[in-house]
């Protein structure tokens, strides 16, 4: 039993160390980014444009359900003209950034881990090293930078759509006009909410691509190995997003934007 | 002074001194020595799983031995950092067992990548070199295809073109004929011999295909129990009395001996 716990701790530390090393290697290669612009744009297209349909559907329905639940809880206590305020706040502060990160994270980190993992088990990464092309510079760096750039962009898109979804539900199902909803939205709006929410997404983008690349590179032996590392990449990026979200919210809203 | 320069000529390009490598408690290489002279083709034979590929990966710097030294032109590559290793690999080409073509790129892009990254030549010049190298392996007409559209033998040939595109001094072959039909094996063998003649490269080939070893090798070394147990010309190997060599060639080597 103690052996198992010890083993678990050692494994965890080893993994954390390896991830740290990868982060260090990526940062050291940042100056070489201009030489890899083509793959950067390709990755930005894949992560950003490719995720639009997913983010679109997720956001519309998240906004819609927020309006429904808020109206249900307001019933009899809070005037419904505040509906817009609540939808706007929850969406920009938490739901937009976190849910975008979770769905995009699932999609992107799985794709990265599977792609790099397959390259690893078919010796393509070794072949790349043999022609003196650095896989971290050529494969990892563009992916991480692309995710860090695209996650905030996708979140802006998601915030906008979620509020739109909430507005539509307010109008057609709850019976609050667009104007009243918009007034409520404006009433308690603070730009720090949006900025703070977006600040978190830079980190989420980093986590998603880092986990995808790390587990892709750490893949061992065959199709089963690729499946395993894909799963690990998705699970760990989702967990890290949720845990870091708490920490980031504390730092941003209790320290930086403290009132 | 002139004497000295003559001396380096006859010195081995690659000298492997007493290297050992252990994997998860299993000793794969146990104090292996091997010298490879400039321009010669050394074939390392041995049973599957005896550590041939591990030896090759150590020479390529993809793996570091637990102990021992590997010299490339008198520099110990086991002490190289990443940057020096990458610089060294400009002089190396490697043919992987599964070809290891980049499947997100076309055949042309696969062969061109090293040139694009390292030479700074213009596109026309690069295209010309790519066509020339693909011509060398008889595949100049598949430049636009993706690896998934090629047969196993074609992939091997493209990988060979990619391995020699930078005109390397040393080419490492990992089981070049494994998994190919006899006709395609013959094609690959002839290509290796031709490349050898035309580009004057030093080659290290690991294989368990003894027929291929006879055709392409200047010298054959047998790897057994983590050590080189026999070295000789193909003729010497054929007529050897060494029980290990004889057993391997005739296919009745006792397992566990």
C-alpha cells in the first residue's frame, strides 16, 4: 500500500518534471517562431476556424439554458429586467471561457496527441531528428502559440453567441423584449469582467496544446499507446483547466481587479 | 604533416568503443566494439531483437549508451548536446524500418524538407535536387503523391531518397529489406549498392536478411548477446566455422546459446 502511494508520487513528480522540461524547451525556441509561420497559420486555422461550429452550438445553448435557469430562480424574488445582467455576467466571467476551453480542449488536445503520437510510434519524430529538424521547434512551438492566440478569439465569439442565445430565449420563451434584456446587460456591465475572463483563456490555450503535445511525444508502442495518450491528453487538459480556472479566478478577480 | 593527413584517411569514420545499454533490467548491448572505415559498407547481422536497431539508434544519437564511447570523425558523440547532435546529423542519413515518411506531406515535400530547412537554396534549385534524388531511386513521377498512396517498396525508396538528399557521409539502414517481397528486396539491394558507388558514402546496415548482407556488404559483423562475435567479408562468413555464424546463416542457431 505504501509502496503504491510512493510509486504514485514518484510517477507524478517525474511527469511534472518532464512537462516542465518541455515548457522550458518551448520557451527557449520562441525566437525561432518567425521561421515557422506557415505551420503557425495552419495550426491557427485548424484550432480556430475548425472549432467554430462546435463553439457556435455550445455557446448558443449555454446562453439559452442560463437564461432559462436564471428566470426560474428569479421567479418571485428578482425582477426579470435583471435577466440580461445575470446572463452577461455568468457568460463573460465563467461559462464562456471555461466551456469554450473544455470543448475546444477535448477536440484539440485529442487531435494533437493522436497526431504526434502516431508520428512517434511510426518513427516519424526520429526521422525528423535525423534530418536535423527539431520536432519541438517545428511541431510543438507552432501548436502552442496557435492555441494561445486562438482560445481568446474563440472565447470572444463564444461570449457574444451565448448572450445572443440568452437574448433569444428571453424574448421567445420568457417574454422579455430585446431592449429590456440589453438594458439589464448594460446596467451591471463592467469591462473587467470580459477582460478577466479572456485573460484566463490564454492559460487555457497553453494548457490544452501543452497536454496534447506532451502526451503525443510520450506515446509508447503502437495503436494502443496512441489511444492511451489521447485519453490522457484530454483528461489532463480538462482537469487542469478546471483547477487552474479556480486559481486564475482568485488571482484575477480577488487581487488584480479587487474592489 | 603530409603523413598525418594520410593517417586520418585510413582512420575509421565511426569508432564504437565498449558501449553498453540496458533496457528495464535487460542488457541489450554489453561492451560492443566496432570500427567503420570511410567508404565501406558494414552489415550487422543478428537475430531479431538482439539489439541491432538499438546499436543503430545509438550511432545516430537518438539514444545514448549507458557507458562507452562512439566517435564520429574523432569526436565522441555521446557527449554532444542537442545542437551539436543536429549539426552532426547534417552528415548522416537514416533509412527507417517502416520508412517513417511524414504522412502529412507529399513525397516531394518529404524529400525537400531538409533542404528547405538547412540550405537556403531557392525553390527551383530545391525542386531540381529533389527530382534528381527521386530519379536515383526510380520514382521521379510520384512527387505530388502522399505516402499513404504508395506501396511499401515505393515508400522505402522515397525514404532512401530522403535519407541521401543532403549528400550525407554516412547512411544508416535499419532493416532495409524487411517486409518486402523478394523482387523489391532485390531492387533495394541494388539501390544501396548503386548509391554506395555513386555518392561514395559510408554505410552501416543492420538486417537479419543474410542474402541481402552478402550482396551489399563489404564486411559483415555478427551481433550476438550484445557483442560483435564475428567480423569478416561475405566470403569468409559463408565459409565460416564459427558455430554462431554457421548457425545463423543456416537458420539452426540454438535459442539461448
